[in-house]
C-alpha cells in the first residue's frame, strides 16, 4: 500500500507526461522510499528500471545488458561497453517515449566513472529524444556531487528532488492506531522514515518496540546509523564520537572537542561540516540572529531522530547490547525518555506555531543567562514568545510569569505570549489568559495541538 507522498507523485506525473526529454535526479537517505515512489509512478509505463549493485564492473555491464535485451525484446544481449548499451536506448527514445530509471546510481558509477561522461555525450547528441532519464541514489554526498558545477552532467538535468522524511503531521497515516502522545514519542525515536515507521508494532508498548527494533539479536535498526555513516563517510570512529557527544548534551564546540579527547576545535570542524552537509547535524543560532556567521554564540544539535536516539542510548552501551545484555539500557531509556521526547516536542511545536501564526521566523532563543523555548516574528514584525512543556502536570501561572520575566530580562518586547502544554492548564492560568495577551495550546491525545484560549 502506497501512503502519503501526494505532492511528489503529482510532481513526477508532470515530468513523465511531458513531451520532451527529461533528465531528473532523485536522492535521499536509504529507507526513505525513493525506489517505492519511482516504482509507483512508473507503473504501467514504458519503463526500464535498473537497480545497480556493488558488483564488479564486468558483472554490472552484463546485468544491465540483460535488462536492456529483456526490455527491447532482443533476448540475451552482450554489450562491449557502456556507451553501446546506453546508445541503443537513446536511439529507441527517438521513436518511442521511454523512462529509464538508474537506481542506486552511486554503485553504477563507483567503478565506472566514464558513465557520467557517456550520459553527457548522449544527452547532448539526442537533443530531441523522448527519453525520461531518472538518476536515483541514496548516497547524499555522491548525488549532490552530480548537481555540482564540476560534474559532467551539470547543466543537463531538467530537475532534481531530495526526498525528505515524512512530517510529524502525517505520521498517523503510517501508524493510525496510536494517540498523539504516543505518536510524538514514536517520532522522537525513529523519525519520519517510512521503512522505520512500518516496522513499528502498535500492538506492543513503547519499550517493547525499542527492544525489538534496536536491542535484540538481529534487530533491524541495531546498526542502522552506522551503516548510513559508512556509506557516506570515512574515519567513522571520529564521527561517532562527535555524534555521541552531541546526543549526550555537549552542544558547544569546546564541549564536543573536550568530549572526544581533542585539544584544538579546528581539527573537528571539518567533521562537523560533513555531518551538516548530510543533514545529520545542524548548527543553530539564537532566534533573530543577524549575520550568524559572524558570531560565536551557536550550538550543534543532531537533526535526525534515529541518529539522536541511537547515539544517546544504544552506541554508549554497544558492548552490552552486542552481548545481548541490555536490561540496563532499557532501564536507562525508561527513566530518561520523558526528557528525551521533550526536545522533539519543542521542535515540532515550533513548526506548528510557525505555521499556525504565519510567522516569518521562529526558533529557540538564548543568551548568557536566559533560554526561551521559542521566539517568533510575523510578517508585521509582531513578536511571539512561547513556553513549551512536555510533562505530566498542568502548566500554571508561574510558567507564564517565568516566561514574561525571561523576555523582560532579555529586553524583548512581546506582543503575544503562548504556552504549549502536554497536560493542560490550571484554572489560575486559564483565568489570567482571559485578561492578558496569552494563547494557551494543549497537545491532546485525541487531536494533537488544540488552542484552548485566544485573547
């Protein structure tokens, strides 16, 4: 069953139904649903779909040749080189519209670098063909390299798309039998990768799912972040130490440097930059920061839920997990999970608030002494400040005055205060909200975010 990706499907339908040659690049991390999407949109169309593997160049050409022979109804065929193999298909595309999907493209080119130049040659030569060429891959660094100026295919593509994870607002399409509190916890652990979401068993509780997915012998996500790193990067030990540091709360460059045993932060900056390019780590500045690259008041956060969970709980205890002795790991997760989920709840609440109040910008704010969960600004320059709590007790009047105190101490003039609570609000705060500029939003089990009061 194909779930979500409505915009992406519509996007591809336009490309595949065009009456001109198309060269399209689709990429995204493994398990995100690229192949599933392509097979869905090319279904019942004149398509040659080839998935490359990590095999020898000779075997790769032989396998592709057989695929071409099967597609053109030539029977078994053997091409001597890649140019001959691709040329036959481009010649065919002069007569008939054809979709050629080269999936896991990085494996095809890995030991056959000439393929990039061959495709460039044929794309230019067959200018009026009806070829729809789709290059798809899960190595982010390689696929983004195809889009760069120095690549032979630069300037030949007619479009590109990076497939992103499913947003939290759509997670209930994949896991429909859970309340929104559970969905927030699930999303905090595995994020929006369709394959991971399909692994979740709604008949089991949170901790049992964690055990089955990460800890037991042969668990499907037991090594997943490591596999992704090895596909993209070398010297994975340094990257893993950096990720463990950030996941444990070491968010400033000097803290990360000290954690991994280095003395000079400049030595780890290239590694952090690589993790940023892969969208595993992000550098974050206080809200409303102007010219961020000129200031040093920034922090690093892991921007991927699975990586964050794995490097916070699994990687530090890898020896025990590998020995199937993980009862202590379950206990650590159980005791810490509420705090862990609170970070994702804050992040998702900011996304909700930005959309709900049509904010031009929004994010965390901090200075030397103060932290504010969210500061936002709308297109009329009105300022919004929010306190966001994932806890099992109601927010009260003290939470509002604490937020107000922090904004006043930071000399921020606020037009609208917002309080977001997992567990609702006490009566004293509800009464105050009727008099002050306060919006109360409860994150309910039934419907997610719900505005309780608007002043």
